[in-house]
């Protein structure tokens, strides 16, 4: 096998960067079926009902992470909680669609704080979004004191609706994922996002509106989190801790899905495989009877392992089976610095 | 020492460099003084030894954790697991130290091993530290929840004794804060390991060409950080007399903010222990001040967020204009 790929390097099969998480999805799915025999598609439809919310948040987080090193949005969790109250409160009087829009806009408003802090005050994104999340937490607490209510029955029916066993929401979010993919590959904004992530300075020199791109991405991420919060309010119910797990989960899902953590390479499909993997895994662990604590430990270890494997596989950004072999098999050549330096000297 | 004396640049250059390096710390000092005066005006009682003790107590573990974060940030990394790790140490102290002391000690050792492993992975595999420590924060949280799902427990007497020591002539927390700063200062500014850490943060290729193992330097930085974080958790447990995995969850933000406030940067290569302590105490006092001016508890976190943004923005603006 090695010989064939070496002799014909052009014909190597390029392993998609979301492939690993897809393998994970299939593996966990298989284990669930083995543990609890039953309808083969049951675990998957279950995971599909919760995954869309995580995918929504993860798509925004992916865009942010794609902006380059240091870019991360840690405010998504608290925005979800806040938006859940906003959408229910507004939706109660003005109808569910206006409610959802209000939830989204409350997210965008929170994102505006981050954007102002990042672009005008030059506060590092992680601190800016953390500070935003503190402000949003206060807003959530105030809203929780003021408003109590349940989501609109119509919206509730929509988020629970299924077509041929597949949740309607999953289809909608899948369409959105395609839209994000289109945006990233076919539009000026998307190319600007990727270019900024690969080299902010180069993007700036090339005349790309880096500031506008950065602002758009953070506002989009916050807006998607707000939308997810509004939908979650109907799927579960508004709560001050509704979104708290989404901050870490969204980052984990993005990384597991194959998006390059150092920016410049988004993988929209990976948001799905990552979210499904996470959903199936927690379903499996609940099935086996693991405690919340043990689940968290496993989640953490998985994130770390995936990042390490991803770093081993992706040398400079493209991931392929060949690169994995290069990196894993002849380790002394690939891993140690002195050898490569030595080589350079000979060439020079 | 003699080598450094020979290599000293002209006095003018040194003064200018000190001013440039110290100015961010001066901002933290200014903020600290303003907040202290405000607090003293609202509550004159804090100007006594017992008042200062109460006011500064909460800052002691934060200062230790901030020194740890400073060390990590000096090599160019960020530790996002600080909050839950400190919480985990309080859980270990309040649960295992009583029931199974041996297991407790083993878990503390395990934390050190984990930190060494993180450093190894970050250095060898080029994995971003933010993500690895973020992943580890899940692990700390999970272990903490497993050991103690709800806050509680009791700390051993020797541990509780540390924080109940209250001399009448001097506020005890101030002593701890000074000791913590001295430890951070000694590690980063006076030891060879500390110099190498800062070199790793600013000029890693040069350090490697000098024949120094980058892995060893990063591991040593993470081990020092683990030491300070463990001390932070133990002191927090000795103050609260209980274990709670969420006891210090806000430390992750506060320690990073303290380092930046005190003149540190995200790029690495800088370690300013005194500035970091000033930053941490400032942030700790903000909490005290907010509780004194009677704003609703739900608004406190917003005020904290706004103040952090304002102070950081102020620092960044000052830095830009001083150049």
C-alpha cells in the first residue's frame, strides 16, 4: 500500500478533514446498537433532535475560530440563556417568529459589545467575549426575575416536528450549513474570512476589509447563538443555565469536526459530524449509566486527544491519509527538528 | 551577577526601559489606589487591621492563581483550566485529605503529572494550549463532580489553621500576598529556569539554537504553575472550610485579566509578578467594592465585565500613546 502511494503521489485519496469524526459517529452508533439492540436508526434520530442546536452554535464558533489564532467566542453559552428568555418574553405578545427574531437580535446586540471591545478598544477576543458573557449573565438574571412564561405552542410543535423520522429543524439547520459552506467558498465575505485567518496582515495588504469581516463574523456567531437560544427555549424551556454547556461543547465540536484551530480552514460539514458524535456519545454514556462527572472527564480527554491527533495528521493545513503515515510511521524523521535543519544546511 | 553588571546599558536607556515596562503596572497601581480610596470612603471600617484582613482575604488565592497564569503566559500560552483546577484542589482538600489522605496526595501528584504532559504535548505536537487546557478543564470539572457533586466537606485542621491565623498588628492576607508575589518574582526573574521561560515566550528559535531543550523549559513552566495553582486551591479551601468545584470558576477570566492588567501580554516573553499581583488585588477589590455600593447582585457580573474591559482598554490606550 505504501509503495503504490509513493509511486503515484498525485492519485492519493484525500481524506476529508471531517472524516475522523464521521468514523467516530459510526463507531459510537455501532456500540449503542450493540449495547441496546433495537431499531438501528433510533439512536441516530435521537441525536438528530438535539444536534441542530449545537450545530447552529458551532457554525458561528467555527467562523470565529477561522479568523485566526486567538479568536474564540466564549460568550455563546450565556447568549443562549439570555436569548431563551428574550424570545419567550417577546414571543408571548408579538408571536413566535418575532420572538425568535428578538432572541437573535439580542444575541447580535451582545455580539456588538464584543466587536466594539475587540475592534475599538483592542481588547483580545477571549477577554472581550468573556467580559461580554459577564454582562449577558447580568441581563439574563434580570430577565429571569422579570419574565416567566413558556414558549409558543406553534414554535414548540415546529422544533419537535419530524418528517420521515428526521426532525424538521435538523433539515433546516442542514440547509443553513450548506448556505454557510456556500458563503465560505463562493462569496467575497467567505474568502475574506478564510484569508484573514490565514494571514491577517496579508489580507489587509490585499485590500480586504479585515475590520468589517471580523465584525461580521462575531456578530454572526452571537446571532446564531441567540437563534439557538430562542429555539432551545421552545425545545426545553428558558433557564439561566440553558446554554452553559454550549460554550465548551461548541469549541469541542468545531475542533473535532476538523476545522483548523489556528484558523484559515473552516469545515462546515464537521460541525455536523462533531455534534452528532457528541450527541451519540452522551446518549451512549447515559445508556451505560456514567455519571455527569465521568462524562465530563471523557469529553475533556476526547477533545485533547482529537486535537493531538489532528495536529499530528495536519501538517500545514491539509489532512490526508498519506500525511498521517508520514507523521506517524517514520517518527524520527518527521518529528525531530534537528534532522530537518541538518537537511536544510546540506541543501544550502 | 558580575556578568549582568558588565552588560548593563546606559542609565538613561535603563530608566526609559523601566518606565516603558513598568507603565502598565503603574496603571494597575493607579486603579488599585482609586478603588481602595472609594472603598475606604464607603466603609471607613476597612482601614483597621481586621478590616484590611477581611477585604484582602479573597484576593490571596487569586493572587497565587494569577502568578501561575503569569508563568504560563510568559511562555506564550494561556491556561483556561485554572478556575476548575483550583476548584478541584479545594474538593480534594475537603474530601480526600480527611478520608483518604494518601489518595489525596496522589491526586495532587497526578495534577503535576498532567501539567507536565500538557506542556509536553503543547511543545512537541504544536497543539494550541488554549484548546488543550480547555479540554482539561472538562476533566477537572468532571473529577470534581465525581468526588463531590455538591459543595461541602471539611478541611483538615492544619489547613484551616493557615487562614485562621490573624495577627493583630498586621493584616495576615497581605503577608500571603507578598509571599506569593515574591515566589512568582523569584521564579520568573531570578532563576535560570525563569529566564528561559521568558526566552521561550519571546525568542524560541534562539533559545533552541543555544542548545536548550524547549520541552524541558515548557514543562518546568507548567510545573511551577501547577505548584502555585495547588497552593491557591489549598488556601481557598482553608478560607472556605469546604470543597466546591465551582468555588473558583471565575478565576479563569480573572487571572488572565490580572496578568494583562499588570502589564503582561498574550504574545509571551513577559512576566511582571508585581504588576500581576496589583492586577489581581485590584480585581479582587472590585468585587468587594461592588458589594459595598449595594448594586443588585444580578448586576454585579455586568459591572465586573465592564470594569475589566475599561481597565484593559485603558492599559492598551496608555501603551499606545506612551510609544
